[in-house]
């Protein structure tokens, strides 16, 4: 037989494009149109419906970027259409993909939301267009409203180009319209034509994935050809049934017994902010939930996974009618809450307690509102996953984890799709990466075949999961997707596809594969490494908020328990925590959103800081009382300046004054030499008798890189950035001074369009150099780092992560090692050799790189570089322009415990309050390796005191915790403060033993 495959495929594509798809709708009548252009930000339906509307017509320009127009549509359904399917077809001028273009939400004449509109879902069925969202009939008059959002195509055809200001920033009123109303009709829906399209697409997609010589491929191709032969292009609706009949046999053959089993879960990955602001996401969620609830009426088998408790809360707070539909859909099992987190957060950057609270607030919302204790952690799109997660998953009461983002790795293909993920403490969680490699599947033949071929566990397991539906910008599954799932449910040469819930998938997958392979440690994403640095003020606001919340809870608890404060600020802290958690979403905290999002986040952090400072001040003053003494409050877990950790008292000096002479700073512990360029040429540890700075090197060296990644500007730094570097050694001035026993050097530098002022301080008794860096940054596509080359032979670095630390190689022995050329760390990075180590600590930066080189003298130089600031062009062309102040310290002779201590010190500065008395710590530990991460009152407002602590050294630790208040009992609880185990309490003390990096939460009931 001659090979006419290409001929048939090209024939089919043209027929679909020009003949069949245009025949989906038959007879049509135009709707009457009126419009009201909202003058600014979105308004409520009540306000919109009360506005004055003007007559409009097709072709109407509407919607400046981020603007809103309300359309009123009305008309009479032709009586002669009785017995036919009828729909309102609305095209707002859609130009991009769903979620990335204009969007609409259909409302009743009373303002009740009914259904969303987007470029792949332009219809509203007659079944919801009657009064109050009921069914209308032929002959009826209908009227409805559409709230139309003029969301611009930010990620358009010229991807990653700098955005115009009106696209990425909050706009001023009066912008030029960017859309035109294209269609507004009542039309007859030709269901048989629509079914024919789905038949053709499902079969054609399948045959394209089969070997061309395979009989099944050729049989499908012949059936497609026969279907086109019988189709009359002049009467597509009248001949669609005959064309479908030619496909019946090839569509009805069942799947092979060994076919891969796909659990299809409807989904709409809705980024809580990204190329749109938070306020627009609230509307996206309402549109999507409305779509799903309406779609389920026609397709009762639909199961929709809906993550992010924050998005559920938005529906509850802003759309009461949609909330009622959502609750009913959850009760019916159509919509399934998943994830158990407040948002789908980044997991590299949030602090340990914040990551725990993601689960606390997320799971508690689902429990309180739906009575559902979610079991799967659902993070398909975050940018790498901390090794602390498995333990947090377990302590939250969950047991499964899902992502697909690791499929984006640039260099190394991850070896598993179903496995046990082992965290840094040894906890394992059953984990699945959908081999379909997308969370926005359309269930096409190409995607289904890829999932079956790609599944790494073939031969050992048979099941994988596929999230299907339009996502990122929302939208969710459409009727086309669910109908496709029916066609491929049991189809020869295709995987079996069953729509079911994530719980059903995970239960079956774990049952059939009880002993999967184990991956130990972090799930490092080999892309998007620049998210550790982009949008410095967002990151700084997050870090500061986390530590202010720690102090607000600590001191408020201490004051209430001591009877010096009447009430604990439960509601205020709950609200503030949720605001901080929201901004940890994986496109906000990583710095990958439009300018509007980040300017709003900065304003939010500033407001929260004011509130938290007030809460802290109120509690501390209550504790200190009235007097003239200078009481120092120490919110860190370790003693300093003679004040116990978590307590307050009179500070005492910690060493001899530091002096300056001829560029040499000396405090009797370390001696630092600064040259005429303001660089550290020597840092001599007087106690250890060794030089810290590598021979021939200088420390605190600013290095400026050209930073032009191939794509995803705010997200990515590509390895070739290191090929173009400039050492910033030019200096405007170097000034030395000493006052109050502190030796100070101020170094000012200018380069390109930017200036940097660094203040180096050596304090009494300190084995560290404190470095404050003020950057007036006005660069484009540049990356600024500070280098610390030290004379330490280290084949690995330690980086703080949530509730512990992880080790990463300093070499590039393997491709996996080489891929980690930029790493995330929290408050510190440490390198060491037996007997000696050095740490760099910080108060607000996360990105680092650590590498080593051999010197001619035979020694090894290990260089820690902190990533200070970047200047990507997309999606915010003004990223980080302006003034920034960050703090670091170079700590010498440091073990990991010293790095931990100094990391808390720089992030929790002492507070001085004028008062009468000190404060004993509310809890005290007898082992410095066990660290208190949070002290708070229980969320149930019982008055119980909750203490969260962890083993920090990576070894086993025994400890006794003693309360500073009379306690009646103590229990071990999970993150949601639910009982896990009883502990013995003796004289207000409880003894315990922790495994390496174990998290322990204790709940004390005061006497």
C-alpha cells in the first residue's frame, strides 16, 4: 500500500479548521448589548448592576489594561428552535490562552455568578440563562450580565521582553482599550458536530504516537479517511453522524491488558499572583469554581482537585453564592480540597515556622469548613523542594506528596516517578511525579502516550496521575476534556484513563507499590535558581515578618502567662500570619511576578511590621514594668550579652574594646586588615593562630556579572553568567573610626549607574566581622555578589534550611553536583575542615554559591559568595531599582553550632526597653543543640502554651525543658496541636531525646 499518511493528516487538519469546527454552531440571532465601563478597580455586582449602561454593538473597544467592563446581554430565544441545544456565545475579543487574556464571569440579573468565560469556553448554556440561573426555554426572553476583565497578555508573542508599564504596574485610569467585543449571539449548538471533532482528534492524536507500520496506526488512519469521505462539507451537521459511524469500530476496541493506568484529576493550577495581581486572582477563582460547578451538572463523573485554602477563603469572603455551590460540590465529591497548605508556597525560602504554619492554616481551614483532613500535599509548580518537607508533611497529618516541576530539570532527568522521599530527619513520604510532565493536560494522544512511555516505574508499577484542565491563569477542565476522557477510558493502544480523586490514586498506587525506591535529601530544581535573589525587598519583607511574628508570639505569651497582659492577640496574629503566608506563594516570594504584585507585597510587609512592632512593644513593656533600668530583651534561643535566650535582663559586656590602627582592626580575638581599596586582605584568628583569608585573595570582594539568561529572566541564572565578571575594586573613599568600643570602616564605591556603601564593624569579643551593605542599584541585567575566599579545605558546604541544615558538594564531580552552581540557604552557610570552620550569616538574602580551587602553594581556597541583588527585565523591568540595605557577617573559628547562633543573632537583634525588671525565660533548655523555634498560646484559645523545638546539630540529643511557669501537664502534639503522645512532667520539667533534626511540639497546660 502506498504511504499516504501525510496526505490524510493534512486533509484532516484543513477539514477541522475550515469546515467542521465552524459548523459547531448553526442558526444564530444577535443579542442586544449594553455596557458600563468601571472607572477603576473592580466593584461588587450590586454596584455594577446599579450603574448606568449605554447601548453597544459588536466591534466595541473596551477595557484598558487591567480594567473592567460590565456587559448587559438580552434577547428572545427563537421559538422555532424548540428541541435543539441552545447556547449564548460570547467572544470578548479573546486573543490568548485561557487565563492569559480577557476573561468574563456570567451573572444573573440579580448579580449571582453563574459561569466563567475564557478563550476556550465562550458559551453559556440555556440551562442557566433563565430567571435566577434556572433553565430558559425557546420563546423566552433572557437577560444576563458579564463582568469582563481586560487582563492583558503579559506573556505574549515576544516572550520575556520588558513590559510596558501599563501591563505590569497598577494602572492609572483612562488607558486605551485593548479588546474589542467580537460576538454576542444566541446560537444552536450542533452536538453531533462537536462529538465528531472529539472523535477525530482523539483518534488522530493516538495514531500519531504509534509506530507508522503498526496495524493499529494504519487502521485508524483509514478510518479517519473514510469519515472525511462521507462528510458533506456543505452539510456538516447533517452528515456528522455518518462520519462518526466510520470511526465507531476503531474507537470501541478495548485497551491492552497491560496498558498503563492513568488517574485523571480535573485541575486548574491557579497562581495566586503572577502575571496578574492578587485582586485578579480572586476573580479567577470565582470564574473557575463556577465553571466546574456548572460542568459537573452535565458530567457527574468530574472530579476537580482544588488546592490552596487561601483561594477557598477568597470565595467564602467575596462570593457568597459561589461559596454555597463550592460547599455543595465538596460535599458531593465533585470538588476535592487538596494540598493542605494556605497557598502553594515556595519551599526553598520560607522559614521553618512559616512552612509549618502553611500546613496549620491550610489544613485547619479545610477541617473547619468542610470537615476534611487532606492527606496529599499538592505542589505541582514550586521551584524545588526542601528536605524539611517530608517531616512537616507527616507532622501535619498528611501522608502523600505530589509535584511535576522536577521534570523541568535542565541537565539531569530525575530517575523516579513514584518513590519514597526521605527528608533530612529520616522521615519518608510516598511521592508521585506525574510522568505526563504537565499539570495542565488536555488528555491529548500525544500527552497520554508520553505518560505511558515516560513512566520510570514501568515493570514495577502501573499507575500514574494526570491533572487535566487549563491552569496557571485558571479556567480548569472544559467539556471537551471530560468528553475526551470518556473516549480514552478504555481504548486500544492508549493508557486506560479513569477520572478519580487524588486519594483514590494514591491509595491504589501505594497498595500496588509498597516498597518503592527512596530518594534522600532535597529535590533540587535545576532551573529557576535566580528566584533565591530576585525582588530583594519582597524577600527582606518576608524574612523580617517571620522574625517579628516569632517575637510577637513569644513576648505576648510570656506576658499573658505571667498575668501582666490581659489578652493574647489571637485574631491579629492569625490575620498577619495569613498575609505573610499568602506572600510566600511560589511566584511572589521567589520574585517572579509583575511589578504590581511586588510593590503591593512591599506595602503589605511595611504595614505588618508596624502592627507587629506595636504588639511586641506592648508585651515587652508589660513584662518590664515601670522604671529607669535598661532592660534588654533577647528573642534568640541562645544567651548573649549575659541575657538568657527568650528572656530579658541587664546586658553585660562580652570582651575588650576593638581598636583601629593603620587599617588594622583588633579586638583581641581576631585581627582584620583592610587595604586602601576597602577590601579585607587578612583576617587572623588570634585564638586559633591561623589566617582565615586564602593566600593571595581578598574578602568582601564585590563581583558584578553580566546576567542574561536564555529565558525566564526573573527566574533563571544560567551557568554562563560566571564567564563575564568584573571585580569591583574601585573605591570612592575608605574611612576608619572607633566609638563605644566598636571599630568601624566605611567604604564607598561607584560603578556604572550604581553606588554601594559598606560599613564593616568589629565589636568587642566578637569572632566575626559585621558588614552592612547599602546599595543604590540602577543596573540592568547584572548580578552582584560578594565573595569570601577562605583558607579552608572543604568538599561540601552546610546551608541552613527549615529546622536543620543540608550539605551540598563544593566540587563538580558529577552532572548532579555541577547543576547546583547556585544554592539556597537561610540564615547561614558554613564550610569547614576537621577542627576549623567559617560561616557567612545574613539577615535577608538567600542565594549563594560555594566552590573550591587549588592554589600553587598546595592549599585549597573555598569561596563562599552571597548573592546580593539582580536586575532582570521580565516580568518587572524595574526589578530592585533603588536603595537596599542588607547585613552579613563573616564568622571565623565557627562550627555549625556557632553558625546557628550567629544566624539567629543577626535576625533577632536585641531590644532595649526602659523598665523595672528582667524576665526569666518562659522555657529553658539544658542542651544548646535543641532550639526553640516558636512559643505561642494554643490556637484553640484554651490558654495552653505551645512550644516548637528541633534538634539542630544533625545528631541525637537529650534535653530537659523547664517552664518558667507552673505547668499541670504536657503532651506531644502535631502541627495542628492535636494529641500524639503523653510525656511525664516533673517540677515543671520534661525530658526527651530527639533524633537528628527531629521537630517536637509540646503543649503545656498551665496550673
